C-alpha cells in the first residue's frame, strides 16, 4: 500500500511538510520586511522606529481521518490464480495518494488568489498571482504551447519580482498540456532538459522552462474537473474529444471541499471556484501539509477473520493542507480574465482561512 501511495503522490515532496505529534493544528508565522536606518549618536537602539518587521500567523488544521478499505474474502483468495491482496493494497494506496494530491493542489490554487496576511501600513507583503494563458475567451488556449511558454516566463518574472526563491520552483500541468509542450518546444535552446528521448514523456520534472521544473498530474483542478475535461469548446471547456471508454474516474468533477463538508476542517473551495483553472506554478514555500498519521495499512486477523472468513485491508492517513506564502503561488487560467467569477479569492479569513 505504501509503495502505491509513494509512487502516485507527487505533491508531498513539492511543498513544506510537517509532522504533528500532539494537537490538531499547527501554526506558521509570517514575518514581513523591515528597513535599515541610520543610528543617531547617543540614541538608544530599541528596534526600528516604524515597529517593523510586522508578524502574522497562519493555522493549518488536521482534517478527519482519511481511509480507503476493502474486504478480501478468503475463498476468493483461494480460488484466484493471482495475488489478490497485493493488488488491492496497491489500489488503496492510489486512492489515498489521489486525495492527498488533490487537496494540496487546490490549496495552492487558493493561495494564488490571496493577498498577504501582512497588512501593516507601509509594509504590505506581496500576495499570490493569477496568469491568463492566451487572450481569447476560449479554454482551448490552455493547450497552445506558445501561450503556455509565455505564461511560464510571466510566472517566473512575477516570482522574481516578489522575492520568491528560485530554488524549488515547479509547475504541474495535465498530461495533454505536458505533451503539447514537448511537441511545441522541440529543440528550443531556451528549454532545459535533464535527458533526451522517451524519458521526456515521464512528466517527472525532466523539462524546465525559466528554471521551473514541469510535472504532469491528473489531480490538478482543471476547468472545474480533475486532470482533464471533454466536450464542446467554450470558455470553461477546452473542447478536447474524449478518447472513448474513459470510465467513471477520468475527468471527475471537483467535489465540494469547503470546511462545511463533514470531515474537512480546512477550506479547499468548491468546484465552481476552479471554473477556468488550468495549471499551477509554485515554489516549495507556497503551501504546507501537516500530517498527524502518515500513510499506514492495517489488516484484521484472529477471531475477526474466523467470524467473517476474510480480512479487511485498511489504508489510512490524517493530514491537512493549505497555502503558506501566497507570493510563491501562481495559478494559470484560460478563457476568462483573472479574478473573474469562478476565479476569485475564497477563504480569506486569517489565520484559519475558513
């Protein structure tokens, strides 16, 4: 189960991660800029006269226990020509990893729309950034390589201007965007690669644009869904034709992730909050995840197995995620103006951002 989780949860290593041993929430402190000033001979030094640096607080709360489980009937195992438990455990790990990544990516998109919590007069810190891909009122701009590359350079410039470290900058796109980008950049000398050939298609940070490593994932918010969206072209649909037989879990509509939903103690927004979202660019300090129970597997045994003639395989974890430094979060949108309906800020009450 743990290997299944590890191989599919990419966001865990791209943001700040803390382990909580006691309590249900963890506080993070924001410290704003300060100024240098000249000392007047004979005056006591008791801190800057303007009271800087300003400080604010952010709280990330652990959500309720997240579980995925399956009952394995002993007779089914006996009659099967394959190893059943390992396969089921792997799928449980996939399910937990999927939820884990989705919550973190939604938190980053949320951060890209926020002002800084530091609001002291004369010391207002930079907030998040939304960048429009292309200029048309069509979501199909999200798949235009030239528009994506321009958005990457705009994002890099914005991060530089806002004083965000160049280390740990990454982007997460959906698979079709990633492959369009590979085809579009060709042998462009401005695009850095760690390798050539088929490895380019792995989506594991092989390609860099403006110092931003690019990953692909089906768990990013994408026009109100996850990873992809099929159908007729519009301002909220890129107009990609379905390959057919996609099943129930491809392009799922984003669920309600607000704190009013049972089990959720942070605000991850609603599906309508991601109407034109089509990619994320961020630096490691942009978001944080707090874990009180890491990914674990539990299996029943003994009398329980005798009574039910089988075992329950349970995967579990307890975590919470939210943005930390909004200046380190960039959201790509297409088909609409930045800050428009469906792309506006939500969860703006500090320190909990409910």
